[in-house]
């Protein structure tokens, strides 16, 4: 079942079982956008490979504070989705119109 967005609190990204479950959920629901809050680590090549496996790529992160990133935003490849993060308000534009 496709959903427009998926939000996850980033705890457990270092845990293999949690990452396997997260990847399974992303494969099942195929969100256009995936938001990850408080990953508390930098986006690395390892995450890039994992998320490409489910056809997603990084489009935005929050600024680095105390050497960690607080927020990641990924999108599904080929969806032409532009995400504007403005405070806590998220505006998403796609080739199918406005998603809020």
C-alpha cells in the first residue's frame, strides 16, 4: 500500500534488527517522502546504500548541531518531489500537486 509520507523516530539505527524492520516497512508502504527524526548520526554511505535498496535518496537534513544531524528527509527516486522545511511546517510540492 502506497502512502504519501512516513515518519520515524531515529532510535535504533545502529541496531541491525531495527534497520531490517524499517527497510521492510519502507518496501511495503513505498512512501513518497520519508522523515527521520533524531537519527543522532551523520548520513553515511552505508545509509545511502540501504535507502537506495528501497528506491529512496536523501534530499534534506537539518543543520549539524554538536556533531549530529537532528532530522533527515528522503524521497522516492523519480517522484520530482521538492520538500521545503520551514520551522516545523513542511510544504511538499510534487508533479501531482501540493501535499501538506
